[in-house]
C-alpha cells in the first residue's frame, strides 16, 4: 500500500509540473498573475503540490527516504511524456536513451535498498 501512495505522489508531482507549465503559458498570454486564465491553472497546480507534499510526508513516516526517493526519479520520465501529450513537445532519440538509463537506475536503486 505504501508504494501505491508513493506512486500517487510521483504522478501528482508530474501532473503539477505540467499544470505549472500551462499556467506559465497563460501568464505569458495574459500578462497578469491574477487573470482568470492563469489562476484557473495555477491554483489547482499549487493545491495538488500541497496535497502531494502532505502525502509524501506520510510516506516518509512509513519507509526510509532511501527506499522512497528513487521513485521520485520517475517524474523525470512522466513529466516529458505528459508534456508531449498535453503540450505537444517533441523529443529526439537521445531523450529516449536517457529515459531508459533512468529506468535502469531506478530498478537498480530500488533493488539495492530492498
């Protein structure tokens, strides 16, 4: 169960990053931090980050940081994938090689701490 909550934290952080990017784009368009278009994205992003941070603190009460933290590296994979689908960003082949290396590193790290 703890690892499911850990994954929810990672996914929440990734979604929050994409929402921050979308709110920054809205800020560029409107020129105002307090415009409806900016706030409609920024407030949920901040809320998600806050909730995710509280959940992460709970996770850290239950397991060692060394066992939990490698999962955060998954955000380096999820954020660009989300940015591709939601923001239309593109990546070249070397990016996917890097993702593969990160995944291998996560697997090795998690197995080393088990």
